[in-house]
C-alpha cells in the first residue's frame, strides 16, 4: 500500500499508484491476479462512495445552515443520486454485463475480475467494514483540514470544510496532474 502511495507522486491522479499495488503481489500470488485487481477496484469504489456521502452531508448541512448558496444543496443531491445509481447498477450486475461484447481474449480476464469483484461485494461484512473504515479515514482527513484552517485564524464552518475536502479528493482522482497536486488545493481554495 505504501509503495502505491509513493508511486502516486509520479503518476496522474491520486489513484495512479493503485495500478502498482497488485503488481507488487503478483510474484506471491500468481494465480490470483484478477482477485488482486478486483480488490483494488473494490477498495476504490468504497472510497468514492464514502467520499460522496461525506460531500453530500457537507453540502447539505452547509446549505441548510444558510452559510452559502443553495447550489451546494443541489450539488449534494446530484452527488447522492449519482452514487445511488452507481451502487444499484453495480449490485444488479447489468452494468458489468457489457463485457459480453468484448473480444474473447479481453472478455475472459474481465469476466474473471468481475467474478472476483462480485465475491468481494457479496460479503456484506466486508462491504460494511470497508465503507465504515473509509468514512472514518476521510473524516479524519477533513478534521485535519479543519484544524489547519482554524490554526491559521480563519473561521470556516465544519460543513464547508467537509464539502470542500471531500469534493477536492474526488476531483483529485481525475488524472489531470501528478498525485492531484494543484487540483486538490484549487478546489479547497475555491470553496474556502
């Protein structure tokens, strides 16, 4: 995991190092390549879902408190709707049936990866534990940002920092710059 974090410094987006994490374990688990990549995808999906939930809660609380424009409420509702559609599509299995249109050489590894991902997703204890851990980790990062802003003498509502930090992480996953550098800071500066 730390090797993937380090590699993200030289790859596009904050998720760039995720490609290297399974490669590191290929030697020890040569017959589980699909499962290794599926576990990274599963972890990343849980991270995105938890971040969307925090962004929704932050935008909703911010708008309800009258601290900002109502577009934050709309943005939070849109993020929540997007998350709900993605979760329903993933659990219904219809989203991933698109692999049947792929050539056989590509279809078989994709099907193995989807089967591995389905195994992980059906383990409800694993899903709940991963989502809870992800929400707690993201919330700790938001608290760190909020404490940093407060230590600089800027008094910003916690809901604003919750929305801005969550949205900044989501935007930083888009491969625009190395490790999301500049993108994350720009989003936070815009909302704070």
